[in-house]
């Protein structure tokens, strides 16, 4: 990754942020975060990462984008793609691949292998605050997230501005789980 990076939206210098083994570059003004493809394996499921990269490359080869957000690193316009998400780590269409349960829109710089996660989609998620005691349904969603991402999800409360949670939610893309962990409640940190 380049020594410096700028937010595609506000041009502010992105701040390199480490959460456990996951490094990402976060906009100080809350527009989102950038992560390299290789770093993403620390946090996301392999089949979705494969799909993101395959789609981005195919789209890039087809025609370099003429509109979109500038790459935080090289300022080339990024490819905007959207991939389906599911609960398993089996590649799309392979035996054992479950049905897609959501969709994640991302912007990708194929040259730098950088993926930008825009925070705007977060606004589309239910804004309702969960009850102090989570419902059984919310507990089940949370426990599913913990299983997928390991116990270090427990430490996510300490992540700056909840951006790591945002990444989880963008990848898992479960509105129920998202409202249960309620990243927006921590977005003012
Ligand atoms: Zn910004
Ligand atoms: Zn780039």
C-alpha cells in the first residue's frame, strides 16, 4: 500500500488503522475505509473476496471506468461492483455454495488491488436501536457473526469509530445482525 492515501469523497488523508490483524485506511470524516485485497482475507469470507476480485478484473479488462470514485492511492477511477453474499465460504456455483442472502457494493482499484467501502450504505440499514436485552433472534445473528469471524469480534467495541463493524456488516450484509450490533451507536466515537 502506498505511504499515503486520500478519501475518495473528501480528499482527507486516510488514517492507517490496525484492528487485531486487520489493517485498513479510514477516512477521519467518516466516509468509509480502504483495504487491500490481501488484508481483506483477515476479515471477510474467501468466496466473496474471490467474487469481488473476479468481477472487478473482468469489468476493468472490459473497459476502464470513465466515472466513479478516484482510487485513494493512485487516483484512477475505481470500478464499482456489487457481489452477492452468503453464509458459506464456498465459491459461487461450486458444490456446497448456499443461496445468496445479501449484496455488497464496493469500489475496486484493480491496479493497486485496493477495495473501498463507502459508509453511505450504512444509512440504508435499520436505524432503530436494539433493546438493552437483545432478542433471541438478535442473539442468534450475533453468534453467527462470531462464528464466522472468530472471537476477536468481541473486541470490536474498541475499534475506532466502529469501522471494523461496518466492514463486517458490509460483508455479512445482514440488516438484522447490523441493527443488533448497532455500528451507528458507536459512529460518534
Ligand atoms: Zn472522507
Ligand atoms: Zn489505485
